């Protein structure tokens, strides 16, 4: 309680606010992250309850929803009983069964946030938000706007508030209706305390007031806080910080109050009789919540248990090593690549596939020809020191007159509406009845031209460009190639061709397009990285260095970059002309394998799309899948990471004959060449925030699509190119739209690692940030003993032996057939 | 050939009923009905227009249905078809067809899939009725349907605060437009002594003969029409509703506010052009209004930083120009301009989400730090002032609030002492007194007697204002709306020659709708401990059926064409003398504000964020 009666410390409160506000970057840099990152130092379930009591978020499915899942068999009785017994003891089974299944509980939620500030409405009869929000949002959006407005914010001085001062100073009209607020604006060294002294007057309430106020529009406040911390997330830079934004809001509030009551009104803190509240006090016990946690665990283990049973089966049934390999292919670890690998392998039994983060261990900024900026192509937290440039010819970008801003002007608008207007009708007609790619489409193949030339190799003595080195030296290349090969466990037995397949997506009318591309490439397609990696691995000098380090790549082996479009299920290969004559024939054959596999993949994916009849032929289904990627009216071009729930870190043999229903991230790893877990550390360090981040963003957007998700995308309106709001005057919506999460089952990510438990434990506890994810169970962790095949579940910081509860696992011979009939999540199958 | 016209209403009506009765899980059935209906209509219209052109494209008029007839009044439905109707009908069918086809997939799995298609078809019915109308009464019918379907589509996401708030706002502006139309109808009735058809307005000699002796009333009618047109087409000072209407799913915004609904003001002007063609002052006024609107709206459009509000203001600016074209008599140009603008804005809205990836790519390749705009040539102070003014939308929101809503609320809040019992008592006393005076009206000095209608209408109006601003009891608000109608009936009955059956026609609908509404309130009170108008309660979450039932009662009590009150209202109006302009204004205000008050009760009880918190709830700022 000492927090409440402390003196108000502005910086500390601002810091505190920043910590809890949504941390979603502007749309172009949309990257998945844990929505409740602010609570990550708590245990997962404590965080759920706490954030619910503080902010009113719904953080877990409701009792009726769980009961429905139980009725539909998604939560299994044996598992539920098991969870009750472990948590509550054998003897209490019946009591708790009864509570879980039949008792009624009041689920009303009375969050702490907002209670103090709501007294404006109850005690003063003034709707402050209605008066303040419109102008506040509008000013902010215009200030941050990246290029929607024709006449942009006229001043961009030292910051938001100083720009407002400049505007206010030489103006015939004022932002404010009254005098005092205007005078305060120009007061030197204006701070939050001064304004709160006027508004609230009782210092004990200050922090609570600011939290109440900012969490009425967390979207806008969050974007301000994010831009303050990552100014580079806007191409057209804007200086702003949370403090200025709050100051302006407080000024507008004073103005609104003065306008209604004159300058003499009683400050809120003096009028309200209630005691100050500690917003962040410990959550009180609730039986309902305990029931929900039991249900949640039962829900999760109903699925986990099947998977672990399958893994155990795989471990027991050894798979013969492949001789005389036809080709090898690296894919991104992304859950969407899970099925394509299965199809490729089933079509060519001599090929071998690997999964690894889709930036292929090469981190750099990329500048396409004519680009005015650099694009970061590596995981978001990394800041690369290298620049890769595109040179030589490239196709001209196409434009679309419909986005011209002249249409909104008076005179040009007059001409355009009478001419172009009729062309629009034609375009609309065409798009509805025969959709094709247009300049408005965001397509992955456009990211890198097939004919593009890149500067990848660093030339001795060339200048640094804005602190970046142009290209990599051979040593730097060798480091990266070695790092990747060792982390996935490929150090010998190279096939003649090794494909390096990045991935990207295609969509139109999709404001969240960045979330559809490769997360390891900062929300961009992985084509440049694939091409760069292939170049490095083919480099003679690099191979010589690798040879010294014990990796001997045969001379005839060639690496070929490629890009898989996960929406359209298409593939493009780069630098095919350099493929040697001896490999050429094989390559042609392999292309066939890929093409067929893509068709199968499209068919498998189509089972989730209601508008496609999955029973049709592969060609027809593939056509429909391609069509939906470019249809204006299709809010679900693909389902992205929906249903993700697993991450397998280990050899392909662990999962090769398992049907995991595109629900698993897959990172290839061989414990034998990494006995100390050095490479494993790199893998898990990335998987926790990336895989865990994706999984939890889906989780929270699914359980509370209103507050933690973006709601349905159908009414979304693009604000300043940085975010979306529902109408023209609402708050920015963070999280994922309902169309992305509706088929998602909200369960945590289970990471399965093939290594000795003690090595894994040592590895994850190396860095506290990584360890937090596992310790607090934001992701679940299971170790598969590489020799005995025994399973160990990581719980309360210990690996505990785990025996699957179920004993039977289903089998299927023809996956394509099995899949076409089912629309919902399927159980894990053994393919044979 | 005329007789074919009615089938263009039967078809949408049939579609509306079919979707209304459909099971809301049957997506395919619902969308197929909509698709087939609109496509058939489109083909029908194309064939019809071709035939009509081939046969020499003469104006068609069809007197369809007489709803009420006595010595003084003749209330009938009438259809009219000329090139204006042809263009508007074709555009309507074409755009609705494209948008319904689009929405079949776009709305897939959305809550309210059925509601969406139902409302779209209802809108389509109203639209066709309005553009086919041959007299003011028929036009008004269509106009009302458009108003209510607009409300329902803006408040499509009824569990959120802003859509519901904005839906009420737009509905209110629409009702103001309705005052214009009601007054125009009333004055036209006195000018022509009949229920004038648009066909007859083309008769220059007839019109100018009537106007020559009553030029003032002619100006009055034209002004009333202009108010109706300006409100519907978002011209000054009403403009700020259009961007706020963009709350529904994007395709509905596209068809309503991008294209069809917003151009109906233009239609009204085109339709009544022969009437005000020779009133130079009106033509100048329309030109000035259009000019001001287009300049101001394009200034506002320039500073918008959200896609949809930019498109909305861009469109308003073009409609301002169309107003000028109509005023200048450039009918063909206006029609082409309408079609082009409608297509363009529909498409722009539909592709608006793509703007992010497109413009960011453009920015990536073509970035220039600061674009020169024409405003840079102004002095800094001028530039900044203009910018802030444009950002604040020229204070239009504040202005509407200041001249309209705030005074209403002020008057209403003066009556806060009234509780339900005192209300009933008060009303009983006033009404008993009223009936007494009516019975003994011959004994009352005529100076006083002549004032009585105004007095009673004034009381009714004040009640309506109170109903509009009531913050507590929905019963009080509801009863006041009902009582207002009774007071109006009383007021009018002092005018001679009002038939008993006319009053009966008027009040039956009110009584039925009033009773149903009251029952619905009782049922809601029984389930929920406390019902109040103080905030949005969102009871539709638990009581969707009751909500629908209450909506019907609300429509009934506002004179929506589902009860006889609709005809009654018109008849009552025709009994207001030409000299009783104050009375006409008061009664029409009562109708209009009464409608808003009723919708407000519905919205506050059933829409908005649910007051129960056991399920996920949106932020109030969304």
C-alpha cells in the first residue's frame, strides 16, 4: 500500500503508464507480441486474473464457453479428471466436477480502472470525454499522419506540444474556448503536476487519475508511447512523447470544465469522498477464476496429450536415414510451412526438409532500387550493421489513379468524378466477378524482382553508408552460414541442390498485411534473405572457410533461393540461371515436386474456407485459393497463424509421420552436434518472444476481441496510415481483427525440445528475459529425452516426468482425403 | 407501360420479407435471395428503360392506390417515371447489385448477417419508392424508410457506443430534413388545393398561375424543399453527419453514404425543379449554398487524416457542385455528375483498406519531406487559422448543437420535476379541460378560441422536448410522446371540418403502438431490475426479440407507414390553415422531435454497450 501514499513522481508514473499501454507499432511494422507483456513477470494465471481485475480485460474463456468445448469433445473427460485430481486431490474429484460442470457463478467484472475518473459524470454531470476526445484524437492523428491528408499538419517543430503552441500563437481562432487553458499552454516548464493540481488537487489520486484517463483510449496513448520509443517506425518522422500528449489532454479537460462551470469548480479529488485505491494491489481469490484455470489446463492438455503421445510413438518407431538425397530444402519455422514440408516429403521420399527462422541467419537493412528508405530484414529486436542494395534494372511500379488525392479537390474532383467515376464502376465489376492482381494488392513476389541484382559482398575500402557497411565480408558470410547449418544440424550429407525458401503473403484490402508476411523478417517477405543466404553459401571463399571449420560442402552442391507465397501457394526461384548443367535436370524435376505439393497444400488449407468446396479437384481448389487472395471482398485471404499451438525443436524424425494440422512451428535441431546447448540457446531465445508472442497475441485477441483485439475488420477506417479505428472519431484498435482469430483455439504454445532435460534447463536459465517465459509458463515446455524417448514437462521450474493420459492415437493413410471432409480442428494423426 | 412500374417495388419488398423470415444461420439462402432480387430488378430496369426509350421516352405517371378519400382530402400513392427516375433507378439497382454481391462474401460469419441483408433490401425498397414517387406523399414514404434503414445500418454494430451515438445523430438530421418535406407538403396543399403530382408541376402555366398570386408561399415551399435536400445531401450547415455515418461495414457505408442515399437531396431538387425554376432568388440561393458547401467541404477534405472522412468530404464537395448544376438548369450534366460521383466514391470506399499498403509503398519510393500546397502562399496566421478551422470542421457540429439540440434539452430539463404520476394527472386535467372547451367552444370568445389550437400544440411540443431530454424514466418519455399526439389531435379539432374518422385514423395507430411499447417496457422492467434512460444499456444482448418488438412500436408511434397514423398525420396537417403557420411549425416540430425522442428511448434501452459485464465489452471510445 505504500505506493498510494507516495508523493506524485511524474517520470515514474509516465514510465509506469508506458509499461502497461499497448505496445503495437504502426501498421507497416506490425509484429506479433504478447499483448499482456506488462504482466510477464507474473505467473501466467496470476497475470490473467490481475489484468482482469485491474483493467477489466477478459483474459480467459468463460465458464459457458468451456462447458461447450467439453460438450463438443474438445476437452476430454479423462484429461479434465486428471487435472482436477492433480490440483485438488483424488477425494475432491466429484465436488469439483460438479462445480466445473453445473454450478452457476456471477461472472460480472468490476475493474479498478476508471472508477475514480467516472465521478466527473456522476458528481458533475459532465461528459468530459465526449467534449475532449474528438479534438484530441483528430489533432494527434493529423500530427502523426503519414500521408493521407493533402494538407498536412503545418508545423512540426520540436514536438507535439511545441507545434501546437506555434499554431495557437499565430491564429485568429483558438483550440480552447476559455482563457485559463490557453494561458497554461504557454506557461514555461508546464508539467503534469501543475495541471493535476487544478483538476484533482489531491495528490494521492494523481496516478489513478492518469491511468483512468489514458486507459479510456489505450490505442492512441499506446501508439504515442510506441513512437516515442521507436521513432524509426514512422518513415516520415514525428517527434512526440507521452507527456506532451497527456498535457494536451489535461489542458483540454480544464478548458471543457471552465467552459461549463467557469473557473471556480471544486477539483475532483476534493469532491470525491472515496479513498485512493492501489490499482495494482494483489488480486483477490476467486473460485470462478480457479475453475477457469482448471478448465484451461484441461483444454490445453486435451490437445498436448495427443501430441505427446504421437511424439512418443515417433520416437519408438525409428525412421531409416535417407540415402542418395535428391534435394534439401530450408523453410521458415512458421506454422504455415508445416504442411508444405509434409507434402514435399511425401512426393519425393529422397528429399529432406528443415525449419529455421525465415531470415536465414542473415540480418541486414535492404534498399531496393529507387527506395528512399531502408527496410529492416531480420527479427525486430535486432539492429543490423549491414546494408544490402539492389542495383540494375527493375520493373516500374504500377500506380492506381483511384488513390489519387486530386479526387478530393474541387476542380479535379469535378473532372475525375465524371470520367474516372465510370471507370471505377468497371473496375468494381471486374473485381467482383473476376478478381486479379492490381497495384492495390500487396503481393509477396513484388518484394524482390526475379531479375534483381543485389550487392551482397562487401568491397574492401568502400564507405559506410549512414553507419552501415555495404555488404558482408567473406568471413562474416561464413559465420552466418556456419551458424545456420549448425543450428539446424546439417553439417554433412549435403544433397546436390539445397533450396532456401523464404515466405510471404498476398492480400488486398488488408490493413494488417505486415502480420501476414514473415515475422522473422520484421513483417516482410523472406525472399531477399533467401537469395542473400544462397549467395553466401555458394561463395567459393566462404566454402573454403567452412571447410576449415569442419563443414565440407561438396562442390556440386548448389544453394538456390526461393519464395513461397503462403496465401496463393505459389513459388518462385531466384538465380536459376546459375544452376549447373548437372543439376538442371534435377531442378526441373524438383520444380514439379514443389508445384504438386503446393496444389496439395492449397487443398489441405481450403478445408477451413467455407466458400471453397474442398472435395473438388486439386487444380480447381488451387484456383479458388489464388482467387481469394486478390478479391477485394475477401476478409480472410488466408488464416495466417490461426490455430498455432506447438513448437517442435528437434530432428525432423520427431514429427515426420505426424499430422499436426498446420498448428506447429518447427525448428530443426540436432542435439548431437550441440551437446552444450549453445545453438539451442539461440533457438529458444528467439522462439519464446517470436512463437510465444504470436501465440499469445492470438490467445488474447481471441478471448477478448473487444478490448485486446481489434474487433471485426469490416468497419475499419484507416487513420493516418498508422492504425485503424472503427469510425472516424474512435480510438485506435490494437490486436487482431476477429476474422483472423475466429478459428483459433486459445491455448498456450507448447515447445517440445529434443535434448537432455538438464541441458535444456541450463540453456533456458542463461538469460532472465528468456527464462521468464518458461518459468512463468507463458509458454509450456516439454523435453524429449533423446535416448530413452521419455517426456518431461517443465513445471514450477523443474522437469517432471510426463506420461500421456491417453493411449490410443488415430491413423490415416490418405491425409488429403481425411482432411477434405473436416472443417474444424482435427486430432493428431499418424500417417501410414 | 406505366403499370409495370409497381413491380419494381414488389420485388424488393418480397426480398425484404423473405430475408426477414429467414433463419439467421442460413447465410447462403439470405444472400441468394438478395442477389436474385437485386439482379432481377436490375435486368428488369434495363429492359424497361430500353423499351421506354424505344417508345419515345415520354414521362409516365401511374396513380396507384388511394388510401383515403373524402371531400377535402385525397391521399394517394402515385408513381412517376422520366429520365431522372431512369438514371436514379438504374444507378440504384446497379450499385446495390454490386454491393450485395460483394457483401455475400465480405460479411461471411459476421454477427448480424441477416440483419445486414434485411436492412439493405429495406433500404433498396425505400430508395426505389422515393425515386419512383409521383407526389410528395409517396416520396415521403420512401424518405422515411431510408431514414430508418440508415439508422439501423449505422448502428449495425449495436454493442458499441460510437455507432449508436452517431446513428442517433444522423437520424436526427434526417428528421430535420423531414420537417422541410412535411412543411412543403402542407404549403403545397394550400397552394394547389390538391395533392399535387410531380407530373402536374411540369405544367408551367398552372404552376405560375398559382404562384403569381401567392409568391410568398411559393418561396416558403422552395425553402422547405431546400432544407430537406440539404439535410439529405449533407450540404451546409448539416455536412458533418456524413463522415460520422461511416460506422457500419464498409460496403454499407459505400452504398449509403458514398453513393445512393447522399444523392437523394439532388434528386429532390431535380424532381421539383419545374416548381422553383422561375424563382430566381431560390436559384441564386441554391447556387450560393452549393458553392459555399463545395469550397468549405473541400477545405475540410484536405486536412482529413482518415480515409473515410476524406472521401466523405470529397463527396460532399462534389454534391455541392451538383447543386449548382441543378440550379443552373444543367440537368443532364447533373445526372452524369451524380452517376460518376456515386461510382467513384463507392469504389474508393470499398478499396479504402488497401490505402495503407499502397500509400506506404508510394511513400517508400517517392518520399519528399514537405509537400508544397497552395496554403503555403497564405500568411502564416491565415494559414494556421484556416487549418484549425478545417480541422474543427468549421465548427459545424458545435453549430448544430448550439442552435438545435441544446435549446431543446434546456426547455426539457425545466420540466424535470415531472414524475410519472404527476404526468398522468396533469395530462388528464389538461385533456379534460380541452374536451370541455371543445364541447363548449361556441361559448368561448373567438379571440381565445382561435388561440386554443396553438396553446394545445404548444403544450404537446413542450412535452416532446421533455421526452427528448428525459434522462430517467423511459415510461415518462414514452407516455409524453403518446400524449403529444393526443394534444395535437385536440388542437386540430378546433379547426372546423375535421372529421371524426380522420382523428380516429390518426389516433388508432398511436394507441396501438403506444400500448405495445408500454407493454414492452413493462416486460423489460420485469426482467431487469431497473431501466433508465441515463445511459445506453444494450439490453438487446439478452432480449433481441423484445428489442425488435419495441422497435416496431417505436416506428408505429413515430408515424412510420406501418399503422394508420401515417395517413392520419397527413390528414391532420391538411387541416392546418394557411394562416396558422406557427401551428404548422409547432406540429411539424413535434412530429420530428417526437420521432427522435422515440428512437432515443429505443437506442438507450436496447443498444450500446451492455450494462452487464459478464461478457467481453468494448471500450466506450470505440
